[in-house]
C-alpha cells in the first residue's frame, strides 16, 4: 500500500513539474511576408504585417522582431478586422503585446469562443499625446482550456488614436502582463518619485511660481474632480527645497466669470495694490477667468483677474472689482506679471491670439495700460519674461521672453518696449516640455532663475493621478559660437536625494564597438553623469532601463526616445547627464546646452544601465551613477 501511494505521489509530482515546464505555444509573431492563415477585411491592416512605424505615425516601440500588426495603414481613417485560424486553448494564459487606441469594441483584440467575445483588450490611448509603445497584456483562460477559439483584431475607429497595434501572441502557463500597484498614494507603480504630481486627478500648466519666506509656491492647473482635463482650478503645493512637496487645499476655484486658467503670482513688497492688512506681505495671483468654459460662466469672455493672500498663501480672496483687464481678443489668457524696478511699475505679458502677445503696465495691479504687441514665431500661450545676466560678462544683462513651448527670444526691455535681438530658439528638444514658467521673487542672495515645465502627454495607466511637472532647472545665459543661448540644468537640490555611500564611479574605460553593462547597478531612480572622449566611434552613449541615449558623432546630435538635439563636442568631449525617474528621462548635453525632456514607460524588470560604442572606439573619461531616494512620504489609502 505504501509503495503504491509513493508511486502515485511521484506520478502526481512529475505531472505538476511537466505542467509547470510546458513551453509556450506561439499563435502568431507576424514575422512572415504575409498574414499566413489570418483573414483581413477592410483596409486598416494592409496585406501584410507592418515593419514597425508607418508613415505619419509616432515612433512605434515595444514590439519584438521586425513585424507586427499595425492598423495605422494609410492613417487613422481606414478600418477593418484581422482574424486568426481556429486553435485549441491548452494553456492558462494568452499573452500578447498591445498598443494603440483605447476604444472598447472599436480598437481592440478579442478572443472568440463559439462566435462570442469572451475576452477583450484595448491599447492605452484615448486622448492627444500618449505613446505608441506596445505593452504586455494577459488573458486568464484557465476556465476555457480545451475549447476551440479564434482571435479577432478590430479597427472600427476613424478618430485620433483610431488604430490598434498587436504582436507576439502566445499561449502560456505564465502571465506576462505586469502587475500595477496603486494601493499606496505616492508610491504607485507609475508615480514619479522626485517630480511633482498632484495627489490625485489631472494636472497641467505650472502657475504662480513664487518664493516667499522660505517657501516655494507651486500653483498648477488642476481638475480636482476628474482624471482628465476640465473644471480648471488652481491647485497649490509648497516646498522648502523644490524637491519635497506638500499639497495644500486648492487656491482658486471656478466662479461666475469662468474657470481658473493659467497665470502668475508675485509678492507685493511695497503694497502697491493696497491689500496688505498687517505685517505679512501680500501675495497676489494674476489669472485668467476663462468665461464660457462652465455653466456658471456662459456668455462671459476670457478676462484677467487678481486674488490676494495675507497668510503666506494659505487662503485667497478674489478682488471684488474683477476683472482688472477686460477682454481684448479671442481667448486672451495666461498673464505673466513682473515688477520692473527701474520704471517702478508692474509689467504684464499676455497671450492674445495666434502668435501674438501683448505688453501692459500698471502701478497697482488693478489698472492696466497697453504698451505694445509682439509676434513670436512658432509660439503660443503661457508667456514668461525675465532679466538674466550673461555668464562671463558681469555687467551685461539681457531680457528673455519665452512661449509655452519654451522657445525664447533674447533682447532688451526698457519698461515700455521689448526689442528682440534675433529669432526664437528652442530650449528643449524632447517630446514632453510645455507651459514653461520661472520663479518670481527668489532672493538676490540666491540669484537663480529657476524654471518648471508641464511634462505634457505622459502616460500613467491605471494611476489615480494624471500628468506631472518637470524637475526644476536653473537657467543661465551664455556666449556660444551661435550667439547668446539659454542653458538648462537640474537645480543643485537634487543632491538631497543622493546617498553618497551608494554612488558608483568609473574612470578611463576604453570601449571598442561594444556594450558594457554596469555591474552592481540596478534600480529605477538615478542621476547619471558621464563624459566621453571621441575617438573613432560613430555612435556612443548610455542604455538606461531599456532606452538608449546616444550621441551621433557625424551628425553632432544627442538623441533620446527618437528625439534629437544638435550638440557640438567641447574639445572632442561630450558630457551627458540623465535624470531617471519612474516615468521620465531628462537628458542634458554639455551642461545644459542641449536638453531633451521625455516621458516613458519602462518595463518593470528593466533596471539596468550600460555604456556602449558603435563603429569604433570611445573613451569613457568618467561615469557616476547615483541612486536616488523617493521625495514622497507614502500615504496608504
């Protein structure tokens, strides 16, 4: 009896082991010259698998091999279906890579059993921005084992993101889809750990960046009641170091004049507006009331208004005679206000329409006089205006005017007229850099001009928040062989997240047409600084969490996530610094001469860093990899 029982247990154990070791069964990897036994209808899928990105499409990434299903054939207006031959379900899971539109029933992949849809999935995108990256998805089909099935890939949508991308469909006893953690606020799977995000819901433009009594105030466009844009409110957060943030109650909420669109904030040191009631200086916010964007404001135009705080920004009172600047044209908005010391007046730059901005002056923030208008080619929305010294020329100062996309003009300003000295120049070449603003009232003892941008268009699947800010950068104006140019570089406060004992350093590494993984380096958050000396390599750089940051020697370009920036070597050397957060790669070339601000969604198991050279040799002069701590305190829901 015991011998028979032992034999039975041994057989069961062997059966479990065999089941656990069963190899995957490939359904389709789309590497052939055509779709094989799959049947296509309509035009969307063409006659054969796509070989990556199609004309007019953002870069498609994340697929395996060379081919994939990509229904962007002839653009988003084509439709169709692609259906597999019948197969028998014999594993616990069906895994596949998927991307594209998020429109259930319209852009999707379906599992059909007896002609009915029993499982379905879509891509992650249903609004502008987003990413064409394919990610793993898994269907649990354990209860369907033994049944005959077909897979149907559907594109019935004609709007933006009206396409679907699919690759590498296989049956497996293991699940490939990554688990999403969202139970601890500020430590969810895709929560940036040293970039500001709202605790929950939507965020966009940084507003009212102002410093007062040891606190940096960050107001921001916020939808407190939804994950997408709408119901614009001024959210509010404060920090003592621009790294560790505390979100406060909302500062400005919609009223009868409109929802609260973007603007700026200042410290009224001389009480020019007359709002000061005690010893505490008054903070004044200047904002756009976006009339007609809510039921309460129907029929109202876009106007400029003010609000003030006498308690360090904790509570706000709207001026009872708002608006202070009536409607001028179209959706005029986004007032940037500064104090012009030499003429002792407030200056406002206001976006008007198309590529037009207006300059206005006021003695008291309440009464405004038009000065002049200016056209800034290639720019719209969210102006900023500031004076900046030229490095290496202590007595030389210039004025800088920026648009929402960060493009900037260098010129002069006499309190009445801004005169540009040349054409606009880009400050950033990445995909996720918009609505740039800089801090007001930073003490002269500090003297920095610090800029923050909205990293527009990032993707944060299944997260309780949506969108993020860039890491604050110091702006400097420097002489180059092309004239005066802005440099952007991370503020020094980033070092508060570094543990020196955990830093890894390398020097004098000779690479010849090879890749060198950095031993002992594994993680998600880094500050990486590198310097390369060019020899005969044609390309070199870093691989970080599955993405490549590369320098093309012949083209003199720095590239990250398919975006490139012009960058000349300095004395045959190139410096590359990368800030790596959960969902961001911010790349700085040669001390901020070229910058690429990008969002990404790395695979959770991609935690490595390596250096590489192609086509010849490069010398890694120095390399420092600093793991970073989270700036957030976890909050369990």
